[in-house]
C-alpha cells in the first residue's frame, strides 16, 4: 500500500500493522498508523503536508522542530507531539515519484480531538491549553522561526485579496453571493485595527499558534483534560489576539462553522467566558492593556477574516479549503457572517466579561 511504503521511510523499529485516514482538518491529509509495539499496539500520525498551501516545507518543519524541542526541553512531562525523523535523519520525507511531502508524529497517547464542544468545560480546558502554549514559548528565540504563510492574519491584505477576487470574478460566482459580498465590503473599517496596533508597536509581535481551532487541541479521552496543542504549521510571529479570537470564532459558536441553519449560529457567552478564564489564567500577566482591551474585538475580527477567506475561496473556485460541494465555501461564509452579526450585538457584554476575568486574574496573582 502506498501510505505504508511512505511510512517505511521513517525511523520506526516496530512492525507496520495498518493505516487509515484520520481527523477532520481542512488542509493536510492525515492518517493514523498502527504498529506492533513490544506490549501493545503503538500509534503514529502520518501526514501529507499540503504544499500548495505551505510552499516552504523545510522552513515549516524546522519551525515545528524548534518549537517542540524547546517545549520538551524546558517543560518536561508535557504531552506535546514529537517529530519522528526519516531513516536519513530528516524531519520530513519527499516522495519524488508523486511530488508529495510527508511527516510522522508520535500520536498523543490516550488523546482525542473534538469538532464540537461536547461539554462546556472542554472550552475552559481549550483556553488553558492555548494560554499555556503562549506561556511555554514566550521566551523562545524567534530569529529562526520563518513565516510559513506570508501575511496569514494580515486583515488589511486579506481585505485587498477579497476585493480582488470580487473584481476578477474568475468562475462567475459573484452574482450568487451579492448580499454577502456587500456586507463584507461594508465592514472595511475593521480590517486595519489589529495590524495597525502591531505596526504602531502598541501591541507586540509574539510567536503565536495562529490556528487555534478546537480540533487542534488534544484532550485525554476519559478525563477530558487538555493534553497539548497540535497543528503547529502556522506557528510564526503574530498577535496573541489572533490566537484568542480564532479560538472563540470556532468554539464559542452555538452553531457549526458551516451551519446551513443560520438561526442556530451565534456567540455563546457562557463558552466565551469559560475560554477567556482558561486563557487569561495562563496569559493575563504577559499581556499589555491594549491587548486586553482588544480581546473581545479579536473574536469579531477573526470571524470577519474567515468570512472573507471562505468567500474568496468560493469566488476563486474552491482552491484552498477542502470543500464537500460547490456551495460549501459559500455556506461557510454565510455562517461566519451570521456569527459576526451576533458578536457585533454582544460586544459590550463580551468586553465586560473580559474585564472582570482579567481583574480577578490580576488580584489572584498579586
Ligand atoms: P490539518 O492541518 O489538516 O488541520 P492537523 O494537524 O490538525 O491537520 O491534524 C488533523 C487531525 O488529526 C487533528 O484534528 C487530530 O484529530 C489528529 N491529530 C493530528 N496530530 C495528532 C497527534 N500528534 N496525536 C493525536 N492526534 C493527532
Ligand atoms: C484551516 O487546518 P485546519 O483545519 O486546522 C485553516 C485555518 C482556518 C480553519 C477554518 C493553514 O485550519 O486558518 O481558520 O481551516 N488553516 C490554514 O476551519 O489555512
Ligand atoms: Mg487542524
């Protein structure tokens, strides 16, 4: 079997048993491999890296190696995944026959990920996990970290790209998404807010995760405690606000990211509060006042960004995100727009929640 042949290029002593597709990521192709360990079955994650999205696979894998090695040395006992090298000691394998790039990680033992919040506390744990990630790497030397996707969360540039795809109308879909396009164009003033704060040095660049979706956290299958964060492809300099905002966008949505029923979509303030608590317990002390003041807004901005990205992909003919049908990206954009509108209505309440939790955290820590 093809994946087995790929897997056999990695430095693994155990005997291969099986390989099956795994997980629900939108970007890479993920497989679960089982091998015959000494006592029990041992599992690994095998991934085909999407090199249309990630052009510099070598730089990306070096980033992940630097970060995971740093966390494993400085915070022993954590459950972060480890890179398994190839037999010739490289951190990825390039298959020249099929022009594909592959990697293998240790499977986080007893770990599962969730696409939906199955119990509210899961989202408190998610906040702790992404907050802990920030805490772990705050002193990491960023010099060797490369930008794996240029301007990934630069919403000014995201807006321009969106406008361009509307003007080009490559696959004649603009006529099918008029109200959505008009709405997103009308919100132009949101686009520069965080980028400008970074450029004016009012908030710092930090090494951030940049893809803080619920299913990028691994939980213990029975205790449901967060064990670690995964999907480290987009680790690069960014704002902590991106990590906070994107996690809320996905996890605190009462509906699904691509919900057909827009009446189900909206911000769940209880989940917002739980995540904020977990996140700030680990990060309140690191953050400056301007960052704290923009936490709630960051959820709105990241939802705006994803609305534009999904709609742009729809207008470009579904070239970026894995999509189940021709309207999937349009549906996703519609659901994100519905979420934006509900966040706009609840922004004052969200700001108040942040303020109270922040004050509590600072009292506890002083
Ligand atoms: P994508 O970039 O496509 O989202 P991910 O790296 O997030 O790919 O992997 C997809 C899914 O595979 C995750 O949501 C998770 O369920 C599972 N997964 C990935 N890496 C691991 C790991 N090291 N241990 C356990 N599960 C993993
Ligand atoms: C992608 O890879 P995955 O599924 O964790 C995307 C994120 C989006 C997300 C939306 C590299 O995340 O930016 O927020 O889909 N990752 C990349 O579901 O573009
Ligand atoms: Mg993922």
